[in-house]
């Protein structure tokens, strides 16, 4: 690029790398690029990259190296297999526990539905009795007397 010898403002740099000014500041801080106005092509390429991508690549490599060093130096291949087997057993036990919890919650939900259905039936019968009482109140004197004789 021809930008190496030209002094750039933050706004111009943001326009070149197609991000906002606050993003330029945060990326420069994270990557250790000084914002003095003169930038090399490598610095501009770094600032164009997403900060997250750079961090993830570095962090993933560190984690992989640490795991590899941890398992190879302390445990060897047998230790790695043993740890994986113990982790598998732990996860299987967790699945069993979760299955029991799901079964218990399904049982409680079923009981709640049965109780609600029973309550609805009781409400319907109470409502029906109330309606019959109201109808009887509207009957005349003679109708009530002759109905009781039946």
C-alpha cells in the first residue's frame, strides 16, 4: 500500500479498515498498535482482522498446547484414556440423574392434569346443581308441591 509514508487520522484509518472509530481504538489497544498516525501495512492488516478471531486463535493454541503438555508429561496416553473414561462415566451418571428428574417431573405434570380434570368435573356438577336449584325457584307453588309427590 502507499499509506506507509502518509500520516492518517483515526477517522481516515477507520474508513480504510471499514470500522468505527471506537472499534479502531479497541482493536489497537488489544493488539498493541500505537495510534501515532503512521502505520505499516502489517499494522493495518492486523487492525482489519477481528479482535475476537485473533484472540480465539491464540487462546485455542494455548489451550491445546496446555492440554497436550498436561496429559503427556503427567499421565501419558494411559492417563488420558483413564481421564476420558472417568469423564464418560461421570456424564453417564449425570444423564441417569437427569432422566430420573424428567420422569419425576412428568409424573407430577400427569398428576396435576388429573387433579385439574377432577376439579373441572366437580365444578361442572356443582354448576349443574346450581342451575337446577334456580329452575326450581322459578317454579310456582303448585308445581313444587306436585313434583315432590312423584
